[in-house]
């Protein structure tokens, strides 16, 4: 590289980086520049190549072609251990603290300066007992600790990959506070997030990736969101209805339970009722009811009992007290199998836990079918194929990588989880943060899909960590706070400001009970 | 280092000592169980004396060292099915080399063999890391290699060891069985320096969560190779224990120790998933298993049946621990 006549050398300069896995091209040719003292967003739909680029920048994988320069000097990373030497530190999507070591040992493991970590934690008004095992700490705190550890290295470029995904709103604010301080010191951040509101709040510029290449870099002024979405979606944005499936009857066969009826709101039959569900330390008497054709949202900050609520309903966990009725019949599920038989199915937050990563799309979809006594004996491959095929078509699943689900993008994996229950049939779908870490385009599809399911007579209980989703998708919303339903609102009244107040336990107008 | 109390830390701070006991509850329990069993034996057989204690340690020494070898590897998230055959091989080679050796030469030979065994372990680890072939398969294969070599070198038992060398491992030092001294020395000289170093931290980290360790910048491959090298060195010590106790070489002497070492490791509170546990627990478990065996033999129980009892105890203890864990999680 000769010296080029540039006024200011960019801190990070990525040019034409590409990476392929076998036949799958993850990155075609991505370029990116981050200036000193800039918070730069890296955006793109799922499968656009963001994670691959981050992995390359942090030395987790090596690119096939292209160059990376830090302050004009080419760098090459052999492993995650070598990126910090070039002045890069990253907070990955998955916590990188080792669970069986104490916090102190974890810091020692990476050679982090404990005093620096403490200082950054204090800057976020947080602290941890350093003799606690990392595995005993709640997930949001682990992310923050990861962040403090990265900051303590004083890197020139900090890479934050979906750091806010697992954080409650108040912690996000503290993270932003630290990022602003960081920028004020003339340092840079590469910020990866699906939450456009956050991107607009904290970032200066954004680079958008699509199909493994950069399609534009823009300054985040007012009204940049539409532009970003347009760039991310490309031609797809022009016809948002293109993915709507053919109506029932045209090839797709809605399952009996779903087909049941498409009733009007309050006259529709009650599909799920819970009375006084309690789990020690998590739930303190939660009651709710879902009618056919209804989507009920659950809004809550991290750790307000939503996990326990969904676990109880899905049969993952037994409630200490309370009653569950499904379509009028009492259900006391001892295992998820019991709940599934009654027609209550779960789409969990962690897709990896819901899927068999090494098996095909078809097997993943057909998995619950194998459970039925009538299906013991040889598997009817034709029936299985038909059901799976119908579900794949209905959800517009991208099946290019269908031989192994683990090779698919996150959004497509989520669709496979939903498709499984479409093929198996259900009455009530429990969706726990189904759009976490999923791109805008796929998110829209999932929203539409949930509405379709409801229109076809199913009931959906949806917990989401993204409050703006609630008025978009739900009919009603329940706000959980400290294990209780503190408020129930019609979705149209649930604008973000109201919800934020409610989930923080403010504005408690209707006392529970 | 006692830094300033973390700002905003949770109000309740358990006392450090209490927490240490709770975290190593299993080790404490196993050592307690061993003590209780010794006390019972003392009550039932008041004639128990130092000599009995020493014969217990002598009998348990190979298993103790085998368990330490296995533990080093299991802590790093692996498993080593070549521990037993490696002990046989070291037993055979040392008995051959020491046949006409003086005590001093024997010690030198032992040190040399230990280095070779550690290198062999490191090689095994390197193969596992470099090829990505599962450890269970690689170590099964290397186990065949070591066992076959042992048989090739010494088809029928033979060789010898100088009395002084034998006494070093199976005699007594003052009134302490020298086997205990060997174990403590191995812990102090071989294990603790690694355990307390960054390499030891890396070994636990890699066993606990390999992906997180890798993302934290830990040299995962090096940590795993270190674990297998430690395993090789401990297995060599186990081989010497066989040589010392029988004063000859036998290519079949170590065979049974592969699986019993896994049993002692598990019974000693080391998580087979890696990352959790220590060395004291497995050593205590090895002594416990040997003591039970001795007691049963003493009571005239058919030795074949005493294996049934040993196996049942392992299953029972692990089962109870599992139930306790499930209950604690459920609460």
C-alpha cells in the first residue's frame, strides 16, 4: 500500500473483505471505514454478513480476501488473542465470560486490569462481587461486565455486537452514557444493533450491508430510518406484501386446531386461562386469559417473572400455585409434552435450544410429529414432506442451507421453529421474544405471521423486549412488574412512552388482584 | 488483592470462608466420608495400626495417581482412555531399565520416563487439537498403542526395581506412609505451580466453556495440550507406583486403571463436562474406593462381588449429588 493523500487517516479501513463457507458466500466484498472519535453503526438484514465481518475484525475467523488497516497500517489477526494488540476490543453477542471461574479469575484470564474494570462499572453505577462465579450472575450483568472488561483495555476501536439485545431499558441508557464518554475522548465504536431507534440515538454514521456487500454509508440525521430500512431490504422493500402466503386452501392446509374458527374478539372462545400462577421468587399470582384470534403482549423489564410465566405455561416448570385451563380443560403440565398435547406450544428466546442444529429443516419441522402415538412405527415420509413443505412455503423460509439448520441465518431459524408448530398444530402459541436479534425485514414477516395465525383462530401470548412491537402486533398488553400483572392496556393505548412508564412500575393505576 | 468494595454490590456478602466451603462442598463431603469410614474401621477392628494405614495407602497409590492423571484432563473438558495402558507401559519400561540399576540411577530413569510420558501426553493432546478428532477416540487409539508396546516389550512379567526405589514409593517416612508423601509432592511440585499460573486458569476456562475462553483470547489448544501433558506425567508416576509395589514389570498391570480412574474422578466431584473440581477430591475418592475394597476383602466378601459394591457406591453417590443439584435448581 502506498501512502495516499488523505486529509485524515481513518482509524479503521476495511476494503473488499470476502469470506465463503463451502458454497455459501457469507461476505462478497465488504468495505467499511470508521473515523477516530466516531460511533459507527453496522447494519444489515440477517444473513447480510454482519456477524461474519465482526468475526473477521476480531480474529475469530480469517478472510479469504481483502485488507484491514488500523490507522493506515495493515493488520492481520490470527486469533481473538491478537486483535487487542492492534487496539481492537469486542463485546460479542454471546457472553465471553467463563461460567465456572469467578469474576476475578475471568479478568485475570484476559489480563484485564481489575481497577479499570471497576472504574468502568462504577461509571455505569454498577458493581459486582468479584468472588462470585460468572455463571451465577444474571445475563444483563454479564454483558455489562463484558463491556467493562473491553473498555478497561482502552482499545482505540470498541466493537459492540448487539450489546443492548439482552439489556433492560435502564441499563441501555447507562451503556449509552459510557459510549458518549468514550467518544468524547476521541475513541471510536463500531455499534451493531437491530434497534434503529438506538442506532439513531447513539451513532454518527451507519454502513449498511446487504447480501455480503456494503450498499451505502450514511450520516444519521433526522428521518434516516426510512433510508436505512430501504437500503437493508433492497428491492424487497418495494413489495412488502410479496411474501404473504397464498390464502388457506391454496396448497397450504391449515391445521384443524388453527382452522377451528376465526371469531370476533370477545365472543371468541377462551383458549387459555391462568389463575393465580405463582412461583417462589419469580411469579406472585398472575392471571390472564387469551381468546381465539387474539394476540396478547407481555411487556416487562428483564427479570420481572416473564421467564417463569412462560415456563409454567409451556410445561417447563411447575407452578407452586395457580391453575391453567386450556379450552376449558384444566392443564397441569409436568413436561412440555403435556402442554404440547393440549395445544400449548412455545417459541423460545433461544433458537439454538429449540432446534436440532445439525439436522435438516425438514426433520426440525417434523420433530413434534414423531411424538404422536399414531405415528409410531415407520415414518410416513410423504406425509412428513407435505406438512413440512406446506409450512416452509407458508413462512417463506429460505431453504438454501436446509441440510443443516445451524447454517441458516437467525431469522430463518426462528421461522423453522414456528413452522414446526404450524405442521404439528396448536391452539396457543407462546412466543418469548421471537424477534430478538432478527433483522427488520424478517421481523415484519414474523409480525405478519403472528397476525395470520391469530386470524386463523389461534391465540398468541407474546413477550417482547422491544416495546414498539406491542402496538404493531398485539390486541392487548399485560405489563409485568416484580412477578405481578400491574396493568392491562389495549394495544392502541400502548405507545412506547406509556409502556416504558408501566414496565418500570410507575403509573400503577389499576392495582392487581 | 482486596480492592475497595465494589460500588453498588449486592448488600449480602457471604463470608469468604463459608463460600469456599460451599464451593468445595463435594470435596469436603468425600474427605469426611473417608474419615468416617476410617473411624468405623477403627471401631470394628481396634487392632488397626500404622501398618494397616500404610498398606491402605500402598494399595491405593496407583489409583490415586491414575485419578490425578484423569482429573487433569477432565478439568480441561477432555477424557483420557489411555491412562491405564500408559501406566502399564511405564511400569514395564521402568522395570526393564531398573533391573540392574542403583537407587540413584533408578530415580534418574524415573525422571526421564516421566518427561517422556508427559511428551507422549502432549502429543496425544496435540493430535486431538490439530485434527479435531474426538478425544475419546484418539485416547482409545493411543491406549491400544501404549498397551501393545508394553506387551511387545515384555510379553511375560519380568524386570525388577531396586529396593530403595520401591521403598521411596511404598515404604514409610517416619511414621507417614511414603505414598502420601509422593501424592503431596506430586501436587506441590507438578500440579500447584500450573494450577496457580495463567496456564492453570486457562485449563479450567477451556473446560468450563471453550467458546467463551476462545473469545476471551485464551490459547485453547495450548491449554488442552498442557492438560494431556500433565495427565501423562501423573500416569507415569502411577506406573512407578506399580513398579514399586510389585518390584517387577507386567504389561497388564495398569489395564484396569483407565475406568477406575474415571470413577474416582467423578466420585471426587470433578464435573465430566469440565471446568469444575480439584485434585483433593479424586485422591480422597481413590482412597475411599480402595478402603471399601479392603474392608470387604477383610470381611471375607467375594472379591468379584466387591466390584459390584464399588460400582454401586459410585452410582449412588453421583445419583444423590445429581438429585441434590436438581432440587437446588428447581427451588
